[in-house]
């Protein structure tokens, strides 16, 4: 027992000099000092263990952060791509709709123009059927009628032009199947093969689109 007390006093002397002195005279103080020392060591061990656990936990969380970051970046990329594609699709739909509206405005009068073309054809035939030598002052009624027909024909062509409807009278031009309809092919001297030598019926285009092809005769080799 004396040896134990001596060892305890030697261990506690640097920290607790007074306590070491008291232990010489009281065995009870020796027990109390021993318990306090053991308690202090246990507290230090608990604190050390807690610090070690705290160091381990953040390290494992830090290892998960790069993976989570990569997943979030990939999800962000996918969402961004989907958003861009949706915007592109919406823009395409808007452009197509706008184009359809514009075409409806331009070609909405197409059927009406076709009906008016028959009227223009009748006026043209009426003016062509009048003999030029009969248009004299001696025939005032015929002359007035002819001039009225000519004025009407000129005015209707002005209306056609105002609404984008133009005549196709392709005499001497190259044959174009998109604008002309060949009634016959015949060889003709002095004419280049593939050109139009005769126009049987005038054609028309509405805003650059062929509304009625011209009926023509084409020169053949």
C-alpha cells in the first residue's frame, strides 16, 4: 500500500503538488486522487474518440460530393438539351404556321382568279374577232363597242396585276413543263427546236406560282 501511494504521489506531483503532500497523511485522499485521475483519462479518451469519429464522417461525405456533383451536372445538361430542343420545335412550328398564313393570304383568291380568267379569255377573243378594217368612223357603233372592249380588257389586266396575277405569253421562249402545256410538236424552219412557236391559250401565274399553264405548240427537230 505504501508503494502504491508513493507511485501515485510521483505521478500527481507535477500537476497537483499540494495533493501529493496530502496523500502522505490520508489514504482516503489517495483513493480520491486515483479516481479523479482515472476520470480525467476517460474524459480525454472519450473526447479523442469523438474527434476521430467526427474526422471520419466528413471524409466519407466528402468522398460522395464529387459523385453527387457529377450526377447533378448530367441532369442539368439533359434538362438544358430538352429545353433547347423544345424551343427549336416551337420555333419551327411558329415558322410553319406563319408560312401557312402568308400562303393563305397570297393564294386564297386562287379559285376566284381562275373564274375571272374565263372572262378575260372571252374579252380577248371578242377584240380579236373584230376586223381591224371595219373599225372606222363610218361605223361609229362598232368602233365604240370595240374601244369599250379594249378598255375593259386593259382594266381587268390592271386588276390582275394588282393582285399578283400575270399573263404568260411565251412565244419564242424555251418550253417549260412547269409553265407550259404542249398541244403539239412540229418541225418549223428557222425556229430553234424546243422553243414555243405558237400560243393557243394565254397562261397565268399567281405570285410566281403557275395558276394556268399556257397551251402552246413546240418546235420539233
